[in-house]
């Protein structure tokens, strides 16, 4: 297996409390003893744990990301919201935007575009999620929806904007079902070409997300266009997360 550089992004979603901090001790040890391997691990815990994760991971190579942010740059009367400035202030380096679980809750392409600009303005690296639903896939609408999400979401971005693309077919999230290799290859190629044709971005990585686990990781790693993974459920189990990374380099 090649020593390809890969991202492993742990999206904890609405899970975790202060006790969960202990659970990452082994992961920290693992990254220390595998510092020659070319990967970047990023933990994205809920807002409530961002500070604690930043403090705990300060001396490690592991970075911290938030799972969302508000679209406004400035502070204001937005009860329950957190903006990019507030996230950045904690020492967070990344933010996930456009996740399907937030698109369902009202994040339109235009709102996501504003959030992305606000995050980039704060020098956060954006993990931009796109992907089709099962209905869209079954109705041959995958290319159309992905193209729309990219064009509207990345509208007006500068050439060197720090964006990581995460292709997450909605029907793969939490279902244990992943696309066949040929389908993934085809969709990732399409994503790559749409970004190059319709945005100024030249350098970006494309990750896959949706039911990534220690059982399917070796197969996923055979797809050379995948630059890493956005991992939900399996990322909360330190053994599984370590296993996923180990199997990517052995
Ligand atoms: P699962 O890995 O639990 O399917 O979640 C994927 C995901 O939504 C990551 O952002």
C-alpha cells in the first residue's frame, strides 16, 4: 500500500461529554508513535467540547474542527448561534459546512456560501460537504444536485481558498451501505471536473464520507482519487478509528 497523504476527520455529531475526552488518549498515543505516516487527523466534537479538545490536543499533531458556524461575521442577537470568529478564538482550525444533516435543517446553498466566506475570512479551513439523497440518485439526479451544491456553495471564492471537499452520499450516512467503487470513482471525477470548470479553486482534496469503518476501509483505499475520510459513528470508538488509520498504511 502506498504512503499516500490522507485526512481522517472525526465528526462526532451530537455525541460526547467531558468523560469522552479520556477515550481519545489511545488515539493521541497512536498518532505520536506513527508520526512518520502521512496523515492528518482532525477531531470535530460538538461546540460544548471544542475548548476542552483544543486544550487536550494542543501538543499533539491532531487538530480540532467545529461542526458548523453561523453565517454572520459580526456578533449579534442570534440566540443559540456561534460564529466563525468565536470558533477561531478557541484555537480551532477547521469547520464542517454544508453537512446534509444541516441542509435538512434549513441550510440552503446560499446560506452555506455565506458561512464558507465567513469561515475563510477567519482563516479556518472549510470541510465542505456535498452529496445526493437516495431519491435523487434513484432518479438519476446525482450530477445535477452535486453541480448545484458546488456552484452555489463555492460561488465567489478566491483561487487559494482553503477548502476540503467531502463527498457524502446522504444514503450512505449511518446506513452501513457505501457506493460501489465504480460509482464513487465516477462521482469523484465529476466533482473534480465541476470544481475546476466552475470555480477558481485549483488545489483541493476530495474526501469520502458515509459508513466508513474498519471493514470497508481497505477497499475504499483502492480508490486513488479519495484523499481521506469524514467519519461519523466509527470515529467515536478509538479502537475503530485507530484501526481505520492503521489499515490505510499497513
Ligand atoms: P457515518 O460514518 O456515521 O455514516 O457518518 C458519516 C457522516 O455523516 C460524517 O460527517
